[in-house]
C-alpha cells in the first residue's frame, strides 16, 4: 500500500502539497488588515494570530491603518473584526493576489 502511494506521488510532490495546504490554513486563520499612513499607499498585511481586529486612527494630523484593537488615547479610533475592514479596497490590490494564485498554480501544476 505504501509503495503504491510512492508511485503516484514522489516525496517532493507530497512535501509541496503539504506546504501549500499548511500555508493556506495558516493564512485563513490570520486576520488581514490595511496597513499604512496615506489612503493612496495602503498595503494589505496579514496580522499575527493574536491580533483579532483591524484599526484606523488619527495620530496628530495623520490617519494610520494597522492591525490590532483600539487602545486608550488613540484619537478617532475605530476597530473591526473582519478582513480588510479598516479601509476601502481597490482593484489594484486584487490584481497581485490573482497573479500570486496563477504563479502558484503553474509552479505546482494542480
């Protein structure tokens, strides 16, 4: 039975599939938030697993976006608990995700 599995999948194929599945599970568990200082230069960031919220607040005259809940002393702070909820999404942020998906597809040839 074990030799049949080896004929169908080489150890390298099994390792590639395991890494791909493990990375998908890890990323799906983590929160994704907008991160940056200016609304035109925001980047989406995968937060640590302990950071369950995204926030947007004002520091001086600058609005900041990042992972984590609002803390005392943050002016005009709002936080939320869904992916990319602390800012507006643009089509330019979706294009790199599509490109990454295509690259992974052709590398692993599923």
